[in-house]
């Protein structure tokens, strides 16, 4: 049986998703959602589950991760629900509960390792050289002191452990 | 001379360095100085890192903003993702002094501070609003002439209440910019549709992302497009890398590359050999 979680409203608000409470279920977000054409994502359903404290209903399964954050729903919402912020909040809650797809973990680990979500490689280095660009751009990945600063931030926010 | 901190992001320097080269050339030609934002990191990516942990996203973005502030410069980005991420982060930090304070406590550990002075700009916005279409037209040596499907992507214009750049349903900025380069911007529906890559879809649900991309390509092809022009390396990657499998062959150019061609850059300097869908000029 589906059980509501009474504290869920607070958890959602603490993660920046309180505007879900404004939703009056007109369904415009779902109608306008490009992902809904192809996937099980039903934004209006997620907003309702959030209002009712149905945490599992809101965060379980693939639906939550099938939003591209295109903001079309936010443009059309007549109640000014910040739908993408709600989805982001729910995703944060899901990840804190240990629900992180392996492909996403890899992207996150790349940030921890290189300071970028995409890595450089030999082919690109050669092309950069051809284009009279330095093989490595002058970013955090090319300066160990700067990388240590970034590492410190990722450690202070607990991100390094979260995505390990 | 206008001057900006140049934010590279990830996909441009490590997948399409031709976009970096073209942007540097085009801005130089137009008299806008780009200063490298040394030590910058990933913005970080809004659809993934922000989805995993918002506090981390905000602190890392604030570090990038603080690095630019130290130089006394506004940031210019060449990617909708970087633009959305840094713009939204600056907005969040601006609207709530408590959040700004918390983030600055973290930044103080690495000797940085963000006060809110540095603003975040999209390169197409700078071209349109600061440089202007007339000046661009004067810099064009080789009008390009392609029948072009402009592709705005999502985070350039949306959420429009915050960005306030153009009508997200019927935008004009890129159409006018592309026409300034001597290309024809086709009147078409779906200019501001989503490419499908964002929000972590490309990495986790690649096949779903492709369905978005296919719908876009079908429309463009039916309208008779000869070329796609984008303003986001992630849309660029999505269109460039997926067409072979989807059975399409529309060349994909970032706006900086189209401008590079129009302003007389050598074809070899556009980095087109990094493109998976061939671009024949």
C-alpha cells in the first residue's frame, strides 16, 4: 500500500521544491512536455504525489529522470509552479537516498577527477594543436593548485563521497 | 573595447575545439576582447550535477563566478548549459543573502568571494545586443547563403521570466544573426524545441534523447534545411553525433563557426574534422 510521508513537504521545501504546493492539476505541464510524448514522465502526476507526501511515488522509477529540464512546463504553468526546480529537488532527494544511475555516477566522478564532465583525449589534443590552441585549455584541469581548490569545495559539500 | 571573461565549459574544449577557435576569431574581428577565465571548471552541468546535489552545483558555480569577479569582468559563455547554470546560480545568490553568505563561507576556504557584481552573458546575446546586427553585417566578407534551420535550444531563452532575452515561442535573435552572416534563416516551427540531450537523458536514456532529435531533424528536413546552426555545444553534439544512426546528413555548425566562415576564416581553423556528420563548405 502507498503510504504518505508526513515530513516530505518539509524535505521538498528544504531542497527548493515548495512551489509544487501551488499546483492545481490542470495538466498543462504534461500536455506541453516533449518528454511525455516518448516516456512515462507525467509532470502533473509528480506534482500531485509531491503535494500528498507520496515520496516513493514521486521519486521512484525512471520517470523523474526523463525530464530534459527544457522549461517548457515552467513557461506555460498558470500557477507559476517552478516545475524544473521541483524535479531537481526530487532528484536531489533520490540521490541522497542512494538512487543514482551508474551513467550519471560516471559523469559526476568525472567532475571530481578532472573538474570537467568531459575528458580531454589524444585526438582532441592533436586537433587543438592544429587549431593553435594549447593542448590543454587553461582551466582547472591544467593547474593542480586550482584543482585542489575545487577538490576542497567538493569535499566540503560532501559531493566526493555522495558520488563515490 | 568591450571585454569579457571567456568561459569555455567542457564540450567545447574537449569535443569541438573549432568552436573555441571560431569564437576567439569572431570576437576579435568584432572588437570584443575575450580574456581567458583561467582555472575555471565545469559550470557545473545543470541537468546532471545540479540534479545530484544543488548545494555542490551552487558552490562550484559560485567559484567560477568569483574567479571572473576577481578579474572585474562579466562572463561570456558559448554554451546554453553553461549559460543556464551560471546565470541561474548568480540569480539564486542574488535573491537570497543567506544563500550567498553560506556559499561565501565555502569560498572563503579557498580565498575567494562572490559579491554579485559579475553578470553572465550568452555569446549570442552579446553579439546581438552589444555588437549589433549592423556591425556584424559590415564584418561579413563571404556571405554564406545556406538555407539554415536555426536551433535555439532551451537554456538560452528559458525560463524567459529570468532571461528576458526573446519570445521563447517565436524567437528572432538567432534568425537575425544568421541572416547578418548572409545565410537564409528558414521560417519554421520548432525553432526552440529541445534537442533531447539535457537533464541527463543523453547519458542515461540515449534512445529517448534520439527520439527528440529525430523529431527535430524530420521537421528541418521537411522544411528543406541545408544546415543546422546552434548556439550550444550540447545540442551541437546531439545533432552531430546522432544523425548517422538516424539516417540524416544535415551539417551542423555552431553560430561561431558560421560567423567564422562569413568573416573569412580558413576552413581548417573551424575544426570541422571533429564533426561526425560531415560538413562540406
